[in-house]
C-alpha cells in the first residue's frame, strides 16, 4: 500500500497537471504536420528568412556531395537558397514539434531542405497556418 502511495506521489511530482486530459491520463502531443499549398507565399517567406529565428538548416542532396561539406549555418543557407532559385519546390510542409518549427522542402525527390525555427508562431503565420 505504501508503495502505491509513493508511486502516486511520484507521478504527480514528475508529470505536471497541464499535461493531463480530463480523465487524468497524460497527454502525449506528437508532431503536427501542415502541408503548405501556397508556393508564392512560401517564396516570399524564404526571401525574408532572416526575419525569423532560424536555428539550423539541414540539407540532403543525393546528387551531390557538396552539401555534406557545408559546415556553418551561413554556408548551408547560401547553398539552400541557390538550390531553391534553380529548382521548383515539389512538396512543402511545416512540422511543429515541441518548441521548434521545421519547414521541410522537397525538390525533385533528390534534394531535401529542412529549416529549423525557434519562433514557431511567426513562421506558422508567415506561411499561412493558423491554430
């Protein structure tokens, strides 16, 4: 009995109440994925990417090893912007996960670019996602 009380107290201490639903179960929020349909709006956001809190950029180009040699965020940003100027975005999604927003762009199923932002609200509004 004492063990059950100890476990109950431990659960209440380690799991804040705001993470529970009405029945008392812990709410687990996974990533939320929003497709971006307005390509023109997306292009305008990308032109002013420095206005948002850009944390990191990840680039995967299966047709080139150059992306693997880029080290700094500035080098990656230059390379990503060049690829976006040269090619059309085939698929764009905004993934909201925790305190970050990840803008995922796919180009011709060869290039994948992921912009990681800290300011979730601003980037979501800029690409036309509300909620």
